[in-house]
C-alpha cells in the first residue's frame, strides 16, 4: 500500500483456480518470469507486475484518488 504523495507499482494478485485471477504466462518462459513477483504482501502469494506506476493523492479528508502516472 502507498501513502498519499508516494508513487507505487500496480500489481494484480494471481490466484490459481479463479479464471479472472489466473495467469498462464507468455509463450516465453523468461518473459513470464519477469512479470511475476512472489512473497509481495505475505509469504506464498504471487502477483502480476503490470508495469504501470501510480501516484496516490488526497483530494479531501476522506477521498483518496489514484491516477496512472507512467508506464515503465
């Protein structure tokens, strides 16, 4: 998680057995390895690295907004 004013990388959780959260990979095994990160938030989890950086900022005391900053 990021705080207001900090940049962060958008990741998507990979969950086997859930069609909307599975990631079968690319034709290239090396390209697939570059897009998966393990043990991101807790031991044993895995996430897809989107390559999208985000910047989060506060518009009001109760409203957090995230916008796409740049694709890396």
